[in-house]
């Protein structure tokens, strides 16, 4: 639902392939989505936005202090901070679990997308496209409502709580994006790599494991990190399907305080939490991309 | 029509697959209204996000540092915070504060939930479009721009006749991805009770208890909507393609 | 205007140009009369390209003066459009507009800059394409043409503005050897018609054949100049001799 770095499925649309500018290759910086996050993600810009947050919070609090004797908004935010921190912990936990599951499934699916078997290749492609083009929220609903709340395996009942279903729901789009990155990374390697491994007598599996996959790691790292940031920013969606996290706690806090003047500061505060967590990841992604871009 | 309805009734009776929108005209009406609202939401958000992106990219070339910093701040903010929280911020925080007295004396929201959804999505996708357009503009080779100056074109003429046509072509693949994401993001309007496709579908499956069937219909509908958008973008890209490059 | 044809059409006087602390031109003077063809040669990095880019104000200068038809180029008040109508320029990398056909590339500036009627412009553009021997390629896009063909379109594109002076900035340097000739022939035709041409080139044989005067630059100054025969056969400066021994 958000824009992760992605390698378009059509090889002609891959970054660097720019029909318009092909004869001027030397100028044609690839315009992959990943490379465009750049100039404005400087640390300075991050501090600038953060300062804007704090100023708006301060302004809201000042306006409040001028108006009455009630507890100031800053004090109120501080009061609810432990709960929000706990909620954000859930967001982080959900994001890490979804990322882990989605990455493993996505790598497998991506490898299947370059399978020599045409049927496997097509099925893997179809699965990837289906999950990539479905809204995240719909996939979440799908898992929440259609996965049974417990599964019986060999007589033992494994409970399936809502948050676990949500983790699975979020891992599906991650899988699809990862599958696309994987395929793109494998196909971006020069065919000479396959040929030379072939001539040395490696089997296809060996070539994949020992030659191709290690080389894709470097290419996959920046989009993978970007995908993680995108996933983290998607975690508040689970509050819609009834799983606790920072947003649901924040709304509970707002309901119990029932103060109109707290609305803007509270939502800004939640935005702030995500910004502080996600912005450094974006910055790091950019730096890695730049470094790799120079080397390769 | 009746034969179609008969088919879906048969599907239910014989196979137990209950696609109510196939035979129940009330459900179908609801569903189609939701679909139409999703289309409206998408089209309006796409339009305004492109506008935001074009203005943002143009402002980013401003000689004034403060304007560049503001646009950069806008992009950084919207790219690094969750769209759902942005949407809540607009609707529940700003929407509650921004009210006007109506004739009846009651406070009326200035902007409807649909309106806030469009605003929120347009800004979210617009921030990304700003970056996409800007890098498209930057990717136009300097020497091409110089050749244009050497032929007597002014700065504005160069921008209109040379830079923009090339930048659009360069931006198109990334732009397409972003617009597809925008269409998927419209489902978030569910959280504001905007009766779009996801919302009406949820109503139908809670009434009819046909979650499995509606879920699949819903997923296919979105995949279909995205496919239509991708097709349009593809046509556009093809129409803009310049022969002799990369063939 | 005080300019008349017995005065130099382009007059470069003691021009100084630096990029930051790097001084590229350290006082260069050249006069070019109408109808003259001059070639500027010299090792790479000697400032020759910078010099001709200063003539149509693509680069600014820090000292001295350049006049075209008596009008100072490096003047805040200068109407750059007027200057660029008089001075056409062809680049090493052709720099055609990739989204326009050959014909459209040639027609664009007269239509949009000079705002001339389309029918006239098209007629002239077709004639120019014929003149550079590219009949039949009118509707090809730059990407469908070879380097030499693209460069000839670029020449036609500049000529469409009816310039009085043409600048050629190493126009054959990026071309395959077999297509160099077709571009040189085009320039030679142009020179024969009496067009004032200023060329920066590495093609010594061509320079000798076509130029009225040759300037050798090195490290931002003109080391030696003269008519082709005396220049090539009787060069006196050791730097010129060394350069010529390397390229000839």
C-alpha cells in the first residue's frame, strides 16, 4: 500500500532501463524508487521535521496553559507515555516477526520465479503479483477472519491469537515485494556468472546457493531495509482489525481523557514515535544505496 | 440478468458458495456503490497527488532556501510516518478542530470524512510524487538543456518543451508504482467509515455471514482495479515511447 | 549598430576565464572576419572548448571582452536571444532532443523561439535536411540514427536559425571513424558557401584543408597561429612542434 523500493516486474521498467536516455548512458542515473528518496533525507532534514513536531507540540501546550488550570497537554502526554511505549513495542514486535516470515517466504518465492520450469515460474509470478497488488488492509482482514482461532495438530491444540494472524497478514505483502526484489536481483547478475559456474560443473542448485545468492545480498539489502520501514509504518493497520498497538492505546487514552485540546498533540506525538524510528532506517538505506551504487 | 442470478443461486444451493451480490439486488447495489466510491476516491486522490507532486517538484527548484527546506520537510514527514496515523490526524484531530456553526447552531465539520480521506491520501502520495518528479527532472542531461539554451530558448521554454517531456518519460515507471500504491491505500478510508469498497463489503459479510466469498470477491475487485490502472499507465507509457531507444 | 563587414564579426580580446581557482583562459585574443573559417587546436584541457562556449554566453568570462557583430557578449543587458540567433552551435554529443523527430528537432527553435509560421519553417527544415544529405530521415527519432546522422541533424538544427556564425565544438570526437567523414563534408560545404565557422577540432587533415587560419592553444594561451601551410610546415614554438609530432 505504500511505496517500497521495487523493481518493476517488467524487465524494461527496471531502474537504469530508460528508453528515453539510453544513448546518454553516462548521465542516466537510475531512477529506481529507491534512489529517489535521497536528497531530502539528510540528517538535517530529519532534525528540521523533528523540530517542527516539537514546536507544534509546544504551541499546542502553550495555548492550553493559557486557557485553563487543567493538566497541561505535555504533562498528559507524559502521563500516557508508558502505555504508548508499550504499544509501540507491539508495533516493533509485529514488524520484526512479519519481516522475518515475509523475508523467508519471499526469498523462496523469488527463487521459484526464476525456476527453469515454466509452470512453477508462472505460478510463482502469479502469486507474487496477486499479493503485491492487493491492499494490505484487505489481506489483514483476510487473515484475521479466515484463519481459525486455533489449529489442532496431532491432538494438541495450537491457539492462533489475533496478533499472530495479523503478523501473517502483514507478512504476505512483504513476501510479495521480497519475491520481486529477489527476482530482480538474480536477473540483474550478468549471465556470465551462470555460464562460468556451469562450465565448472556446478549443478543449478549449487550455482544458486554458492554463486548467485551471495551476490544478491548486497543488492537486496537497501530495498529490504526500506521495505522494513514501510512495513513498520503499516503496523498501525492492525488496530483496525482489533489488535492492540500504539494507535489503539492512543485512542483509548484520548477516550479516557476526553479532551479536545489533546487531540492534535496526541496524534502528533504518535507520528513522532514512528518518525524517530523510521527516519534513521531511511537514512541508513540511502547511505547503503549510495555506497553500493559507487562500487557496482 | 435473471440467468446470472439463477447461476449464483445455483452456486449457493448446490455448492454452498454464497455470493450474495450475484443474486441479491440490494447487496449488489451496495457493492457497486462502494466500488464507485473507491473509484472516485482513487481518481480524485491521483489527480490531487499529481498536482501536489508537480508543485512540489517545481518549488524544489526554487532559489529560496526556505521554500526548498519546507518542501523537503513535507516530503520527509509524509515519507516517514504511517499513512493511517496521518489520516487519523487529519480526520480526528484537525477535523474536530475545524468546524463551523451551521444554521441549526450545531458545529458542523468543515470537511467530510470523504474529503479528509482525499486530502490525506493526496498529500501522502503527493510527497512521493514530488520526489519522483524531481529526480525525473534531474535525470535530464545537462547537455541537452544547454543545447536548448544555445538555440535561444528561454529558461521557461526549455522547461516546457525539453525538460518536462523528458522528465515525464523518465518518471513514468516509478509514478505508476506510486499510483498503484495509492489505489491500494484508499482502503484506509474504511477507518473513517467512508462507505468505499472494503467498508460495504464488510457490511455485506457481517449481514450475510459470507466472509469467505465476499473476501475473495473483494480481493479480485482490487486486483482488477489495479490491473485497469496498470493498463492505462501502460498505454500512456507506450504512447510516449520514443522509437529507436532500447528497442 | 556600429558594426560593418570590414570589421571582425567575432572579436575576442584578452579573455580570461576561471572555474573556481582553476584559470582556464589566461588572456586570449582572436579576431574573425565574416566568411572566415578558423580552427582552434590544442591538447585536451587547453581551454579551447571553454573559449567557444564563451562566444555564445554558455560560459561567462572574468576578464576581457568578446563581441559578436560589434555587440559585447558578456554584458548583463545583453539580449541572449539576439546573440543566439546570430551564433549557432554544434556540440560534441549532438544533444538532439530525444523526444522529437529529426524534422521536429530542426523546426523547433524557429517555431518556438523565432515564432515563424509553420509552413515556412517546415519548408526550410526539409531543405536543410536535404542539404545535410539526410533525405528520408525526416521522421526518424535521434535514437534511430547513427552518430554521424545525428550530428548532421544537429548542424541542420543550428542552421535553421539562420546564424551568421557557426561554432563547432569537437563535433567529430564522439563519432565512429567511418561516420566522421560525412560530418566533415557537411561542414566543408558550409564553409564553401561562405559561412563564418569557428571549429575546435582534432582532425588535423581537415583543419589544414578547410581553415583560413589555425590557432594552437595550450594551458589557456594561444601559443602560435597562422595560415594552415605556414602553421603546419613552419611551426616554431617547441610546444606546437611537440603537439604536432604527436597528432600528425
